[in-house]
């Protein structure tokens, strides 16, 4: 392996391709993850070349080797993985970050919990500080943090966790440049608009600000959740762009559960663009109940 040299005050400009995906690994899912895992690998490995990927629901299914083997296949020889399993509701909502070890260097890892004081099980917050690598040089001055989490569904607790993120995430990473990738579980009835308002002073919701289109077309898409056949929240129409009312009653709306946020208060130029959502199927079926989000993180 080539020896890496750490540089400060070095000029770096570049684009890193990011992905966020909830792989859908809950015991009640039909079909279960065990039957979909190879198709999920096929889907993710055939995405446009990516540099880092955040994942949630890395459930171990009672056997640590099960998910380790799956992640090893996803990583191959050029990628590595950091995962957070402890206290994750039987590891059901465990999060992990896969990254290209030839392009990104891990400077620091923090394992935190979203502790609102009211939930029996605090949700994980995995924080990974990454630095670009070019020609064997680690560019410390252009580092960024990737934060990953998965919030509760119940309305009141979901809002408390959102406020916790607003008040604590920047402090945890010392107010350095960072992005947050998460399954927010902001269903329409969980005050999603209020959540965006809460976070607006600190974070930009990049897929809302930029708009998002289907990965393989120019068709606009907002929903990141499709559901499985047995899911009570299964989407009837993933292409909805607006709320649908009937006799003044809301009957359907886009399900924008997955979010990629970027910290507003940064002195260096970090931006997110080219926000896309992957609607690809395998054998005419979605292999995850959430759609992968793809984006460019631009460092100038």
C-alpha cells in the first residue's frame, strides 16, 4: 500500500459521489432481506461509480457474520466500511458508511446517540470525518463529516429527535463542515414542514432545495419511499409531486422520508448538487422499500 502524506494548507478541488439508502431489513418485510440481499447488491453495485455510501437497517438477523459478509461483498477490494450496531433495537436500525479507501481517508469516528430523554431506545448517530486523498496526499484542510442516523416514526418523539439534531449535531463535530444522511421518517402527519423550519437556520435540505430527478431520466420525483406489498404505508404513486385532496381531505402525498442535509455555517465552499433518486427495479420489482438517493458533494 502506498504511504500517505498528510498536508495542511494544500489546495484541493473535487467532487465526491455520495449515496444514501435504507436497504429494508425488517422481519415483517415481504419478501425478507435474506431473499433480496443479492438483488440489493446488484442494484447498488450497478449505480454510477460512488465514493461513499450511507446505509441503514443493517440488521444482523441474529448472526453478525450475516451482515458482515454482505457488506464485504458490497465493499470489494477498493472500499471499506464503518458500522454502528450497539443499542440499535436488536441492530434493526444499525447504520454504516462504506467509503472508497483510495479516495477518502478516515480521520476520526464518533459513536453518538440521539438522547431526547423520553425514548427507551436512543437512535444511533454515526459520525465519520473524511479527508480527500489525491496522489498519496491527505488534504486535511478539506475534510468533512458524514453523519448517519434513522429517526423514530411516532410523531412527538420524531419531532424531539429533529430538534436534538438541530441543537447538537454541529457541536458534536466542532462546527466543522458536515452532511447528515438519514431516514427521517417524516411522514406527512409527523409535521414534516415544521421539521424543515426547525432546521432551516443550520441546515439545507439538499433534495428539496435542488429538486430531484430520476437517475435514468429527467422526470421529477420527490418520494424516496415505495414500501413492500405488506406495508401499510405502501405508495400508490411514487411520482406524486403534490398533495392530493378529496373533499378537503388529504388522501395521498409524496413520501419524502430520506434526507441529505448540509450544514449552512461553513467557511469553505462545500455544496451538494446533481441530486437524483434511483427508481430502478430488478425483475420488475423494487428490491428495497426505500429508493437510493445519489448526489455530488463538491469541494472548492
